[in-house]
């Protein structure tokens, strides 16, 4: 009975939010990429390795400590000229000591409140870990006026969507470099949905990660755009522009966690959490990720995509394996 209630409630919430996103995407019909522009973008990407595509800038430009617990710097994003507020990366720090191990929390697409993340930051602090909450592109302090959080992050403008993904990964890599300079030697990534996608990509680029918690990570971009329930409007816009799924799939060597194994042995310290009733990030896709990352563990919780059961499950798993014990090797 409880399982049925969880399923029905979760699906109702998912459907409501998916419909909201579909309506919002109608506002961006004029932003859709042309086939010619996308082909040029993808041709340039085809010749890049993942390390080249997500390469770090030479410097962390215009770094500022805005407050004792807030840092920011100039983003390398191509979209910064059009959306200046998005051109400044920003991170909220919850510290117990400067060099303590640090978990970087990467929120979901269109995340509307940081309250839950503040709760979990305090929980990590109680375990001896610092926490860093990243304002991902087009979210929170980086949200352009007259837009919702993340509204511009994932649209039929495939070039902007691709650049935003690259921007996100590069900024988190910059944060890792800065933290290492502060004496931090142990890192964990906890990412939800879009944030989980970023964390999974970072795992192929950063060999010294201590753990990875992927909560309903987006791993199948083709499905998300051409079949997923959040993309009704996007699909129509892509079809009108003649942008077929094969074009998107040609970017997978850079954008899909299924196309690159984690660096080092991080897969053995990776937990993937899936929602049993999730139609946005399907359990079948996460099972494929689990199989392609030998040593990882796949857990399920009785919820749809949007819910609150995944982080507790992931933290319980990390604690049970001693991965949140500060002295754990």
C-alpha cells in the first residue's frame, strides 16, 4: 500500500513539473539552434578528447572572497557576454576547518531551494567534512532576470546547452584546484540529476576523488531530449530545425558518462541511486552505467525522479563503508 502511494504521488509530482518545464521551453522557440550551426559546433567537438573539451583555463580569473563563506570567480563560459549574471561562478562553503576533507554538492536542474543542501552540509560538518554548495550555471545567484532557476540550462538551443555543460564541468574543476591550494587532499562529489551528470563526467577527469554519490544522474542525453517526459516542447523545436538524434549522439564521447570509465579506482567508491518509479532518468539506463563501471553499487528507492529519499540512502551507504570517516584512506 505504501509503495503504491509513493508511486502515485511521485508520478503526479513528476508529471506536474514536467508539464511546467515543457511550457517554459515554449518561451525559447526563437533560441533554437539551426542545423548548420549545430553541425559546425559538433564538427569542432568531434576532434576533441574529453580532456581537451573540459580543459582548465590558465588562471582562475577575478577570484573574490565575497564573504567568509562565499567565493566567486569569472566563468570561462561563452554565454557570459549575453548573460552577464551567469558569467560569475559562485560557491557557498560550509567549513569545519580549512584543510578538512570536502564534499562538493551539485544540485538538480531547476533546483529552487538550497534548504535541503544546507541541512546535509551540517550533517557532513558533523562528520568532520567541509561542504561546498555550487551555484550551477543559470541557477540561484546566476539566474537571469525574468527566468526561473535553470530554465536556460537545457533547451533546444543545443549549442548553449553544450556550452553550459562544459562550463559547469570546468568550473567544478577550477574549484577543485582552488581547494587543493587551500590544503584539501580528499574530495567527494554528491550530485543529483543534472548535478549527478556533472559528477559522473568529472569522475573521468579527476583521478583523486575519494567517493562519488550519483543520485538519478542524467546519463542518456538522447533519451532525455527525444523521448523524456520533460522534453515535449524541445522535441518539436528540434524536429522543426531538422536536428535528429544522431547529431546529439555524435557528442556522446564528450557528454555521456557511459562513454568513459572513471579515472583511477573511483568506481569502487561510487554509489548510484535510482528511483523505482522514475520516468525521467530510467532505472534501465542507470543499470547500464553500473555495469560499465565495475565495482560501483546500484541502489533503488521507492520514489519517482523528484523526491527526498536518495540523499539519505547515499549517505547511509557512504557511512557504512567508512568513506565519511576523515581518516579513511
